C-alpha cells in the first residue's frame, strides 16, 4: 500500500475509534444593500427679483418682476437706500407704501421709477431696493 492510502485509512480508523475528530466550519457572510433617499424640499419663503439691477437713463419706469418660488403665499415689502430714495416710486406710489401679496408659483411685475430732482447737479448716483417677504395671512 502506498503512504497516502495508509494515512487516509489511519484517519478514518482514528475517527471511528474516537481518537480523532473532524470539525466542519461553515462561514456565514453578511450582506447589506443600500438605498439612497433624496427629496427636493421647497423652502417655505423664497423668491427671486429680476433684473438684479436697473439703470435709469430717463424718467421712464423700469419693470422689475418678483417671482414667488417658495411653498407659501408671500407678503413682500421693501426698503430703499441712496441719495434720492425719496424720489423712488413703485407702481406710481412712494416706495414706503409698497406691499405686494404674491401667491405660490406666481409673480408680480412692478414699475420702478426714479425722477431725479431738478436741483441734482451730479453725473450719477446709486441706491438699493431691498425686498423682503413674510408669510401672507
């Protein structure tokens, strides 16, 4: 008999006689799967103003559009800064009286007019209109 056969016979006889034991180990593998969750959440208060700047060459009003891109209806007001803020009119009224209610997914076009006083002797001036919004009630 060859040596390999003798070893196999010896192991089998040892297992039968209880002198050796055979252990089988099963390996368990963990498997995981991943699901990516994404959501687009519309901000409650959000709006755009277009154009972002306006240059007045004449006394003609310039159109500015405020678009409600948020989830709530908005109440929009403003504040104006600059050397001739008192001369600025929104939709024909002094800027301090401006208040617009803009529904969700809607917009409002506003005529912005600036009349330079006759006493103005400069070549240019700049100012800012700051719009803000709260939830319309």
